[in-house]
C-alpha cells in the first residue's frame, strides 16, 4: 500500500494554490482532497471551468495587484 503523497500535496498546496504554511497545514484532509479535485485526493479532476467561470476567477484572483 502506498503512503500519503505528501510531496504531491505540498507541491500543489504551495506551488499551485500558493498557500502559506499556516494555511496548508490548517486544511482538513477533506479540504485537501477537495482542492485536489477528487474524493480522497487520488488525482481525479472535475471538468475545466467555463469561460465565465474562468473570467470570474481571474477577476477575483488577479495575477498582478494594482498599488495606488
């Protein structure tokens, strides 16, 4: 039996989701599995976002923050 994929979980949490250590380690196993996109975090993913969904995510989480 394979152990929990901590390397993959941390790479996803820190690299993709850009969570702080506090945020990552504060997740429950269920929340971490949901972030991975599938039951139990076994790599199953949902469908890609719609154009409207992507536009909304880009509005809420811009790549660059305006200072001013």
